[in-house]
C-alpha cells in the first residue's frame, strides 16, 4: 500500500494561488492541479462527506452544516457523530481491501465514533457553571492526553470566532505529524481551516488575505517537507473556493413579513419557534433550506421568493433531484443565492430584542450559520468581560456585532466561475483538468492500492 497524506486547505482555489503561495505553486508545477466540480451544497460537511464516501448528499444525507431535525423538532448545526453519515467511508472500504490499512482522521468532520484508527476533533468542555473550556476529543482517548501534553490544549478560540488565526491550523499540523511519527497511518486526513477566516472576513483580493495566504503556504510547505522525507505521497485539496459577496439576504425576515414565522418572547428576547412556523429558513452560507410545515403556503412562497433580490434559484422536488440533494433532511425548498449574495439566519426586526446568543459565538444555539461571529463589536468590552471571568464572576461574552454587511466572502453554490472551484493537486494520471467531487474517494483508493493491484496482475 502507498501511504498518503491528504491536506485539506480550506478555501483554496485558483483565484488565490499566486505570488503569496510560492510553495503551493511549486507543488503544482511538480504535480498537476485539477478543478473539482463542487457538490451542492459546497460547504464543509457536505463536501468532505462526499469526498470520503463517493456519494452525493441525496445518498449520504449530509445536506449542509446543519438542518432541521424533524423528529426532535430542532434546528441542529455542527453535530459530530459519524452515525449521521449514511454511506461507507473511505477507511471502511479500504479495510475490506486490506485489513492492514489504517487511517488518521485529523479534524475532518463527523469525526466521532467513526471506526477510524486515530481521530481528533474539536470538543470543548462545557462546565456546570456555564464556562466553555478549550479541548478536543480523540480516539483512542489517550491520544488527546499525548497531544495536550506535547502541544498544549487545542486552541479552540483560535479555531473559530474573532480570534481565529493560524494557531489552530498550526496545532492540527503538529498533531498530524505526531500521529505520523508514532503510528504511520496509511491515510492521514489533515484539515487546515486557516483561509476560511480571512476569506470570509475580508474577501479573496484583500491585503489582509494576502498576509494569511503567506502563513498557510509556509505551514503547508512544512507538512510537504515532513511527509516527503517519510516517503508519504501528498495530495492537496479543498472543499470549496470562497467568492466575494456584498449582499446579505435576511430570508427569515422576509418570511416573517409574510406572517409565516412563529416568534416566542422570553425574558424580553425573541426566539424562533421553528416547529410552530408555517415555514422557516435554515441558512447556511449561500444556500438556505426552507422547511414548510403548512404545505398550502409552498406555492405562495415560490412566487414570493422568485422576485427577491439575491436569490438565484428556488429548488423544489424536481430540481432537488437534478442537484442530487433530494434527501429527507433537505428543505421542502432549497434556495441558492446569487454569486454576490449570502443568507443570514436573522429573524428579528429590532436588534434590541435579538436573542442573547445573537451577540455571542454560539454555533449550536443559532438556527443557522453565522459568519459575523468572526468579528468583534468592541475589543475593550471583550477585555472587560474576560477580566470578569478571570476573577470568577459569570459574564456573557456578548461581543458579536449584528451587522451582516461586514462579511466579504462566502460559498455554497455550484454555479460559479471555475476560479472559485475547489481544487485537487496531485498525480492521478487522468486526462483533462476537472474531476467530480464524487470521484475523490476512488482516486485516493486507486493511489493507495496501486502497488497491491500491480502485484495481483504480476502474479496472475
């Protein structure tokens, strides 16, 4: 078997490969770059699951980073159990081909209870007094202790939020190299999230992004050198490219004006009561799932949303099938944004009554994805709140602004210029310069087992 390290450089596309990424450019010159036809939705969990299973969302069930759970009547984002994946992962297939195969799953998603030999994923400790302590989950459990002792606690607050920076990708890279040194897995899946932050905050052509490109390029170079010395073949890829945007679309506010939302008032704050709504939206970057509890309003919704600025397409049952997202978890309608637009989860009309979680980094309570969590309303306020916490007082870190216009980059749709397509960089020996997202699993298996298949042929 050929050992492989797959380095997932989040947000990498040809639109940003250039003078600030000399190491990645040199790697492309030695190998080959293929554009990947993105899967809908082109978001983290859907794309990664498609790569690892070779299936479309209609088959593996991951229709976004979150969706409406009809049994629990709750909107759930960023769950971690691999039991949610309805398909066979690459390591499960590989073990059938050769039981000696091993896999390290270093921060790719759905990374708990997944049968991989080694796995590490973000998992904070939620204490009884309301505190959230940075940490990670690992299998085997002792691996977390080893990594913590060697590299310190996983820097959760540098993984997401206003302080997101290269430190989290640095920690993941160090952990991946440690696992390689100790265990030599056949397949090492490494997730480097760094570009996700600057590209969404500042857009792909900003001066701020250029600095971040240099940082991730240097870290990738270190990984390339390390794995090359150990005769591990390297593949670089990404899940999506991030395009510039300038128009947030507040889809739930539109539904609210039509009288379709049900809002509860608790402690003077508004909360979305999803299961009681006639219809509501689960926003996820440039897509939004519309769940309709009253089917009589479905056609009315289509007519209303057709004329809404920022919405490119409205997918109903037939269109969902053609986009391979016709799964029971998907919305009754799925909205695709225009290339310059994205969907917020906002449902309140007056910021004074916005829910308390709106001004916090709280990825599990919010009924949709919120990239504004990467910004900070007041640095001095943040310092003050952190000081209160340090002296043992309870304090809500309510520093997330409610200004969606701050966001300058997004992703999720597939009808975009090839410059914003995800990429696969490596030697796979196929004609053309484009591959399908569903091909990635088999391409990796072919590389891993090329020698095994050649031996079979020679013996025959």
